[in-house]
C-alpha cells in the first residue's frame, strides 16, 4: 500500500519543545568544545 503525502519527506516538520531544544543546543556546544582542539585535527 502506497500512501501519498502532501509534502516531501525531507520537508517533514519536527516540533521540538523549547526545553529539549535548549538541551540539544547545549550538548552540541559541549561536543564542539571537545573536538575543536588541535588534538582532534588529524595531526597527531
């Protein structure tokens, strides 16, 4: 059975509560802080 969507899958909206968005943003910033130093730049 094939279902027709009114929009393409890549355009599917995702609704994220503000609290979760803030936690994800903070987690991403912390990950970037860890991998940003030169020890992860590929030159060992």
